[in-house]
C-alpha cells in the first residue's frame, strides 16, 4: 500500500488551507452582496415570495433525495470489497451528496437575495456597473464555494486514506454526481415547466408581457430560475469538479504514484487561486458589454492558471518517470519527461475550455452569423426558425465534439504509446479545464440572477426605463454564459468519463486476477468480457448506451411539456374564476402554481433518475462487463453530441428572439417575433432541462459501472458463477427502470396536456 | 479456394431463374398498370409536366454521378489485393451502381405514369378498390424489380466467382449503397425543398390550398415525390437488399463454407416468391382501410416466408456443423444444429420486421395515442406540437433500437458462444427481414403515387368530392407505410453493418497475418489496432462516428432550408411580376421552379455525399483500424437512433396534421391547424431527407472501411510503415470533406434564406 511522504502531506495540507481560504472568500463575497441596497418594499415583497418558493422546493427535494441517498448508502455495502475501504467509500458518498446539496442550496439562497439587490442597483447611480458587479460577485461567492468544498473534500480524503484514497474518492464523486443529477433534472423541470407554462398562457394566449404580475405563473417562473439554473447548475459544476478530480487522483496514483496523487490537487488549488483573481478583476469598464468584461476575466485567469500550473509541474515533478515514488510498473521505463507531459496536458485542458467558450459564444451569441440566420428565418415563419435552430445545434455539437476528440488525440499522442499515462493525462487536462471553474460558475450564476432581477423590476413596476434596459442587457449576457457553462460541463464529462474507463478496466482486471484459474474459456463468457466494439454483444451495449441518452432526454422534455400543461390549465382557471386578475384588481394565487411546479417536478425527476442509476446495472449484470463498457462508450458519444445540440440550439433560439425584440425583422409583436417565441419555447426544455442533465447522467452511469464491475465479474466469469442471481439482478434493475417509465406514461394519461379532451369535443370525421 | 459442388451450382442456377421470373413479373405488373385508363387531357397535361421534370432531374443526376462512379472505379484499383478479384470487384461496383440507378429510374418512370391512372380510377366506379389496386400494383412492379435485380446480381457473382464471390460482392454492395445514398440525399433535398417552399408561400403566405395550380412550386412538389420518395426509396431498398445479402454471403462462406454461400440465396429467393404472393393477395375488401389490406398482405406473406425458410433450412442443411463442406475451422466442432440455428435466425429477422412495423404504426398512425397527443398539443400552440413530436420521435427511436438490440442479443445467444456464427446468424436474420422487402417496396411506392394522384386531381379540378376523399385516404395510408419502410431499412442497416464488422475484422487479421513478423509492439501502433472501447483513441472513433451522423443530418436539413428559401423567393417573384397568376388568368412558370430544385439538389448532395465517403478514410488512415471500428460502432449507435427519431417524429407530425384536418381541435384553418402545419413543415426534411439517408450512409461508411482496412494496416503497422503517406491520405480525405462543408457554408452565404436582408432593412437597436 502506497504511503505518502512528509513533503506530500505538507503540500496536501497547504492545499487544504487554500481550499479553506476559498471558502472564507465565499463568505466575504456573500457579505458584500448582502450589504448592497435591497430595494423598495414592493420589490422586497416579490423577492420574499420567490425566496419562500425556492426554499420550500429545495427543502422538499432534499427530503425526497435523503431517502434515496440512504438506500444507496446501504446498497454500497452489498458490493464486494475490503470492509474499511467500503465504509470509507460509503461515508464519502454521503459527504459528496451533502456537499452537492449544500452548494445548490447556497447558490439558491444567495441568488434569491442578490436578484433584489441587482434590481435595486440598476435604478441607482452607475446602474450598469453596479448591477453587473453585484450579479458577478454573487456568482463569485458560489464559485468559490464550489472550488473550496471540492478541494477540501478531496484533500481530506487523501490525508485520511492516503493510498486507499482512490476507492474512497469513487464514493465522494458518486454522491456528488447522483445528487447533482437529481437537482439538475428536478430543477430543470421546475424552471422550464413554469417558464413554458407562463409564456403559453401569458404571451401567447393573453398577450401580456413576460413577468407581468397578472400572470399567476410568474412567481413560479422566477423561483424556477433559482432552483434550476442556479441551484441545479451549482451542484452540477461541483459534481464536475469532484468527479474530474477523483478520476485524476485515481489514475494519478496508478501511473505516477505519490506525485500523481498530489499533482492534480496542486493544479486544482492553482485554479482556486486564479478564480479569486478572475472574480475580482471582472469589472465592466465604461460602456463595454458585460460579456466582454466576463470574457476578459476568463481569459486572463485561464492564462495565469495555465502558466502557474506549468511552473508547478516543473518545480514539483522529477524529470524522469523512473524518479517518481511509487510509479506504475508500465511507466517506470517510459522515456518521456513527466514535467513536460503534465504541463502540456494541463495546458490542453485550459485551451479546450477557451476554444469551447469561443465556439459556444459564436453559435449562440447575438452578434455572430448562426443566431442571426435563425433570427432571419423568422421571416418565413416558425418552421424555418425551428429547422435552422436545429441545424445550428447539430453543427455546433459536431464542432464541440470534434474539438474534444482532437484534445483526446493530442493527449494520447503526448503519452507516447502508454494507455495508462494517456488516461492520466486526460484526467489532468480535465483538471486544467477546471482551473477555470470558479470564473465559469460566477459567469453562469450571472444568468438567473439578472433574469430574476428583471422579473422583480417588471413585477414591482418600480424600475425606470433606463434601469429596465440595463437589466435586459444583463439578461442577454446571461443566455450566452449559460450556454458556455454547459459546453464546459459536458467537456469535463467526456474527459472524466474517458479517464474513468481506466479505473473501470482496472477494477475488472483486479477482479479477474482474484478469480485466477477459475476463469472459464467459454465463448459466451469471453464475449461478456470483450471490450471489442466489433463483438456484436459489445456493439449492442453501444446502441443501448446511446438509446439511454435519447430516452433520458425524451423523458425530461416530455416531463416539462406535461408539467407546463398542468400550469396552463391552472393559470387559465385563475383567469376564468377571478376576472379581477386581468384588470389588476385581484392578486393571482401565485402559491398554487409554485405548488404544482414543486409537486410535478419532484414526481417527474424519479423516472429519468432511476433510469440513469439502473440502466448500467441491467446492462452490466445482463450482458457482462464488455457490453457495459460499450454502453458507457455509446452513452459518451451520443451524450456529448446531444448535450451540446440541446444546449446550443436552445441558446440560439433564445438569442434569435432577442435579436428580433431588438427591432430586427419587424421587432416585438410582429409575425417574426411570434415565430421566434415558438423557437424559444421549443428550446426551453432543450437547453435548461434535458441538455444540462446529460453531464451528471454520464458521470452517474460511469461511476455506477466502476462500482459494480467487480460484482459483475464475480457473477459471470467463474465456472460455478451464480448466473441465476446475475440474471435476477439484471431483470430486477431493468424492471425498476421500466416501471419508472411506465409510471411516467400513466401520469401522462392522467395529467398530460390532452387532459380534458375527449371524443365529444372533436367533430365526426366520417371515416 | 472454396469450390462449389454441382448440387450447389444447380440450386444457385434455379435461384437465378427465380430472380428472372421476378423480373418478368415486374414487367407483367407494369403492363397491368399502364393498361388502366389514363384520365382526361387536363390530367394528362399535368402528368406530362411531372414526368418531364422527374426525368430531366434523374438524367442530370445520373450524368453527375457517372463521373463520380468512374472516379471510384479507378480508386478501387489503388487498394491492395489480388488483381483478378480486384477487377471483378470494380466491375461488380459498376453493376451495383447501375442496378441501383436502374431501379430508381424504373420506380420514377412507372410512378409518374401510375399517378395519373390512380387519379382517373378514383373518379370511376369502384374508385376506392380500383385506385388502391393500381397504386399497389405499381409498387409491386418496383418491388419485384428490386428483388429480381438484387438476387440475379448476387447469384451471378456466386456462379462466376464461386469461392472468390465475397470480395467481388463487396464491390457490388458498395456500388449499390453509394448510388442509393446520393439518390436518397439528392431526391430528398429536391422533394422537401419543393414541398416546404410550396407550403411556405402557398399555404402560409397566400392562404391557397396545397397543390393549387396557381402555386408555381406545385409541379416541382409533385416531381419531388417521384424522384425522392419513389426513385430514392427504391434505390435505397435495393441497396439494403444487396448489402445485406452481401454480408450474409461473406460470413456464410467464412463459417458454413459452401452451404453458407448458398443458403442465404435460398432464403432470399423464398422472399421473392412470397413477395409475388403478397402483391397479389393485397386487395382492399369492402370498406376496410387501405392500411389494413396492406398489413394483411405483409403478415401473410411474412409468415409463409418464415415457414418456407425453416423448411428449406431443415431440407438443405445437415444436422451437424462437422458435416458442412468447407466449414470454418472454429465451427467444425460446434455442437449446435445448423438447421435449427439458421431457421431460428431467419425467424428472428421476420419477427423483427413485424415488430418494427407494429412499433412504427403505433407511433405514427392516426389512431394510436402518440400521434393523437401531438395533435392535441396543437391547442397550446406550435411549440408544444414540436416538443411533443420530438418526444414521440425519441421514444420510438429508443423502442426500435431496443428491439433491434434484443434481436442481436438473441442471435448471439443461439450462436452458443461463437462470434463468427453469431455474425453469420445476424446477417441471416437480415435476409429473413428482407423476405418481406417486395411487399415493403410495394407499400412504400403506394405513398408517392397516391400523393401525386391527389395533386393531379386537385390541379386538374376534374375529380369530384368522393374521388378526392378516396385519394386523401390513400395518401394518409402512404404516410404510415413510408415511416414503416424507413424503420425496416434502418434495421437492415444495423444488421448488415454489425455483420460486416466480421469481414472488417477478417480483412484486418489477414493483412496482419501477411505482415507477420513485421508487426511492431510499439504502444501507439498497438492502440491503432485496438478495437477496445476503453482505449481512449478508440473512444475518439466512437465520438467521431456519432458526430458524422449528426453532421450529415444537419447538412441535409440545412440544404433543404436553403433550397426551400430559394424557391420561396422565386414563387414570390412570380406572384409579384405576374398578378394574373393569382386570378387564374396567367399560368405560372412551373418549369423555373423545377429547374431551381434540380440545380440546388444536385449541388447540395455533394457535401453530405463526400462527407460519407471521406470521413472513414480520414479516421482510418489518421487514427488506425481500431478507432475506425470505433467510428463505425459510434455511427451505427447514433445512426439507428437518429434515423428512427427523424423518420417517426416527422411521420407523427404529418399525421397529427391530418387528425386536425379531419376536424378535431378546430379543424382546417383553425389556430390548431396552423400549429400542426408548422410541425409538419419541421418534420418534412426530418422524415424525407435526413432520416432515410442515414441507412445508405451507414452502409457506405461500412463498406468503405472494409475496403480500406488492408491498406490502413499496411501503412500503420510495419516498422518501416510509410507514416507520411498514411497521414497524407488522412489529411487529404479530411481536407476534401472539410472543403465540401466550407463550400456548403459559402453557398449558404450566397443563396440562403437570409438573402436580400441587410442592415438597412433592420431598425436601429440603440445598443
């Protein structure tokens, strides 16, 4: 068992201190945000309603998920493995889940207080700069918390478990990913059900503007921004952070020994330091756009981070693999320079982040050609808007996937033919990419906070036109930053998942080695162990992996359509039962809509969540570890393409609408505007529900697979393997996933958008 | 080298006779169709315009593709291999391409004559039965030609080349697939550009009905049905037939020796026989729907085919693998019963066809829940129609992919642990699926013929209301049968592609064996040879394979949007320049729109076509045979899901529109109707351009990979490999594909839908 030397322990302790400093800084930023003026009583009353709704939703969500976490905690003990490590892993799972939840809660808590303050600041002197500053500081507080908690968790595990840290870290990453997935799905359904429902009744049927206080769904819409775009996103990025770091540490230990366990932490700690820098240097100068200021902050901090990481590599690592303590056998005689390859890997990660930022900005920004083409398509109606948005989404997905693939090829090449080193470098590139995460979270939180601020301003009616324009501009910046975050997040998913294939393969090999001579040479069993994609049963895994991504996306989109339908009927009912609402005499019952969103989201998140957790179990136990690897590969391939397609077509539609609202092609209330509103509504569940949830989906499926791999080998390979138990587990898992889908169908029959329509309402067709 | 025994030669000769009989029958059916009454002079003049347009397009398309075919013919000689076989393969390539073209031409030729006769029959006595009979006989003639030409080609190759037949057949399949892909893409762009363009100006802007003679794009729309849905589809199914048969013969020879080369031909000949039966028993009884009659014909002929195939297996094959002449080494001591496993494999194929028919019918039919839900979503506007259609598409894709995966698993299991046998059984299941192809083609041709008949009736104004209703009903049947055909076609793609992995792996092994001791043990080279999906560079292949499918789909959809835009501007110009058109005094210049469609389609088909041909070359030479296998696997996984998603969401939108037009949710000209028209327009390029082209795309990429595999091994594995040449080829191929994409972008800048809009037309935005 690998022991850590004193110098390593000192370094990791210093890193833990850096993590704590990041957390302290989060507190400082939080205080700065709260110190800002909190607006008029009318604004405060709206903000309070949003706060209460968001808090109530998260509380109920956590109560639901706590049960689930306890069940998984227990299940983790059923897996084969050493008792002490298993206990550590299960406890780490709880910590990962709790941290993920805490980050989400903090994000929501602060955002529901910052929204009001941004709205208030926009009306004051120097409104543009001041509003942007508060919104960005809010993000900074969340970003520092993500970085700090992720780093503190990983460092603590390394300090306590030393050489056993990798197995324990799997639990930490799994907890973080599982909770983040549920928060992304639940929050995503909430926010888009409310948004789509509010738009369908408000904008489309009644012709009242967005965020009009007469719309009963408007508070729910604003609550949604906080529980979905804010809490869900923060948990998701924390999970990306944790899982990537976990993959790097697992592979680092396997390849570079002690240094491999410490160096990824150093890189990430540097990321924490430059994130501080990024948050503080991002200031809107004069009349420049908020996006420009954010880009500057990002690029400056990314460059400095890359430079510092390179310096760290050359100072900390030796010049030859043979000099590494506890170096993996396969690498001892590798003739590369660990300093150089590590520095280049981190650099590739940072460059990848920058390129994805550029691609996403190009495809979804209001000033570049793709989104302008979508906007121009509005002249021939909604169908061409939808089609050209889909075209933009496909194309941007291909570019993004291509760039990620190119990065993987580059990392593979610099590894000089060693697959293990290649895997570690891939994970290290992930860490490089994550040095930008503090700024990324800050950028993304910007979106929902300014969206909410705009809502509060509109509803209170107490913000003047200049203030409103400032908030609108901030909101448009938020659309692009949100799309960028999703691109970065899915890139981390690909890198982490690819790297985790290493620990997957390792877990399988170790399980096989333990079985030794008991391994049969039966053809079917050999096929169950085959990772070869030309093996038909492995290819079946690839097809099923892709299918799971499609099913997950479809379920999420359907859930939104369904929940939005329920909201449409509720808002219509309120308009019908209380005619005073339309005239402004009666206050709509906002709480009822928030309640419907809360209940529906919690109910709807179960189906995709169970699918993600149980699909790999069914495939693994049913078909074997080879097809399960195929399943993960197929899911990664389809996942990265679908995630970017959904995020960017949604972003392009949203900003195409903004272009038309800016007065092009007829401007607001023209036919062209109606066409882009349709495009935007189609894009809502694409970009904020289905798309972003694919990132944690991939991580969850990967980590479930890593965890179950030894059990699958034990039940499929030996001559006397208990195939009945294996098939039983597979069928049980398939049944749970299937039952969850059927439950969703039954719900669809009860509360879906066709509710209330029966043959009586249709005319006879004569056929 | 395997020699065929006399009895085998006799059997194959009998099969060739069966093929000729099928072709004779095609001629008989053609004569029956042409013998029917050909309507009034007004109808004839419209039909002549359609005939001329379709003929002109196909002639120009063939001239363009002939050059391409000659280039590929030459390139095939550059690949390594035995001279005689290489010549045979190249000649077979030309035959495959020519047969594919001939089938397409025949389909178009007959359909453009049958349309008129169906329209005329609908007005006569017994209009329903008589119209359906002519439409279905037309399909029967095309179906018999597909079956006859495919079988005659394969039988001839086996008779001439005997043991060398597999290598030569690769050429035959490749020619068929390549030409079919171009015809699917070109025809698909033509038909949907005309359809979307006509709808956008006619229905949406001018409020005139579909097929109104005042719309200048209406002849082009009807031409499109014939060159896309008819010629493209016929070539596509011929290609499916040829490639599946090729895969079965290649693997049959490798596993079961002589019998393996003959048995797949027997199964397919049985398919030809039952197709005759299917075509003749399909009659509309009394007032039953056309779909019901078609389903009955399908299921009866499928069942009889399966039974006959099982009998053939038990009569022709021995009871033990050891008794097979020329049996593969690995299988000689296999303890299964060749008769049983072969019969079950064919049965699985037939059942798969039936299940896909059921699933597709359920998800796209007007009477089942999914499409009704899409129709009901029209009450909340176009956005929910689009979203629910996408949900239906995703879900049906998952079910279809799941069923295909289940079939693969079943075939794998009955192979009893032998991968080679599993691959052959997969190909044999493909042959089983293809026993239904005669009826499938007949079903599918039904669609464009009745669509065209409706167009001719509407434009001539000489069909009474009862006749029009008959034609509308026939058209709705066509929507579902078209979706079913696409489902069956993509299933053959998965089966054939999976099976072809066997010949791919075989080609690589043989090339490696030839190199012998020259194989290096360098890690990078080993990775280039690794099929293991947990190898990062193989996973890169998976990602790139999926990305190619996304890019191909996006390019096809964009091409339609672009070409439709050009048509919108032309039709608008005609309305503006000739006010007499709207009043019915001036005849629109139909020919100009046909010309635009022709030119645009031919130009636009190059980009996706080049991408398909060169992407595998770039990946193979650039990354190696392992990543190329990953590429194919990723393409298969993403391809089957995308193809079904695009086909079925499009089918559901089309029929949702029909439900509303039948009077539900407000009926024609209501808000709900406008919403479903938008859905249908989005679905047009999905279901008739991008979706169906994925099937030949997968085949082309697979066959290109099989063909280049030995060359890739030669240039990557030996110590003295010419890596410069290898990288040069990869970069060259990538460059060609990239240049094609850039060319499409440049075209987009010139003629796209934003043409004519510049800053002057937009209002100032103030920012």
